[in-house]
């Protein structure tokens, strides 16, 4: 069975906490819907690459850093 890449949810939560961002503020900055963020944070979302790209861009980190190793 092929290993599926999963999002490092804690990295996103830590970023939001360190920058005092609410979920709504984070979503606005990333240009994603709150529903998309909620699904990502609940780890039950087969993430669309565009949403992950937008999050990485806002967090100013390489997209690969958002995935668990």
C-alpha cells in the first residue's frame, strides 16, 4: 500500500498561534474558505494542492514543509 502524504496540521496551528491569527483571519490571508481549513485541521481532507500552495505562500515556507515526513 502506497503511503499517502499528510499535512502537518500542528505546523499550521502553531503558525496561527504565533501570529495571533483566528481561523477566519488565516483563511482571508490564504484566500481559502473556512470550510477548507476546518477539513485540513481535522485531518479528514484530501487536500487540494492549490489550498496547500496558498497556505505555504502565506506562511512563507516551502510547500514540502507542510507535509509530515
